């Protein structure tokens, strides 16, 4: 549960623009991110990119293609 909260907090911070300076420093890395989603909760319904931290929530019946 703690990990999920951490990721959600990171995403909120990202939306709030707190990471804007980091984006500017590493624009190439962000463009080139080849998302690799891994489950971050026990139900494996919520995934996060292990490279850039992007959150992806599986829809009902959807399978994690990266697993
Ligand atoms: Zn990514």
C-alpha cells in the first residue's frame, strides 16, 4: 500500500509541475522512454513504468502485456 501511495504522490507532484526542472534537464530520456510496466500492488491491476514511473491502471479483463 505504501508503494502505491508513493507513486500516486509522485504523479500528483508531476501534474503540479514540481518536476518541471528535471524534465528540462532530461528531455531526451523522457522522449525515448520505452515503457516497461510492472505491477505495484498485490492485485496487479495498477502498473507503473519501471523507467519513468508513469502509472497505468488495467481495465477490467485487461492483461498486463509486459508480464
Ligand atoms: Zn516509461
